C-alpha cells in the first residue's frame, strides 16, 4: 500500500495527520505541494492536507482518527 500525505508546508493539520497514521502503524510519505506541482495537477488538489492511497485521493482535508481507522481496517 502506497500512502502519501499531500499538504502545504504551512498546513496546520499535517503534523496531526502524520501522528495519527503513525499511531495506527501506517507507513507514509509527505509530499509538499510547493515541491510537487505535478501531484497537485494530477489529483486536482485545492486544499490541505490530502491523503492519497495507491494513487487515489481518499480524503480531502483532515479525516478524524475514527475515519482513518475505519478506512485502513478495510484493507
């Protein structure tokens, strides 16, 4: 499973999302929109953060910890 957080460098929710993913044992990569404009265009990114799993945007904005646990327990 390929998990990426796509966020602005100033996103106030990005660190919380990283913490929640670490808590449930999900490895991830952080891509900053300022450094990856191709990802922004490819996924129509307009807000921050976004969670991309296997090249599909699964959350736009900061999901709750319950939403994250439910999503990743399906896999």
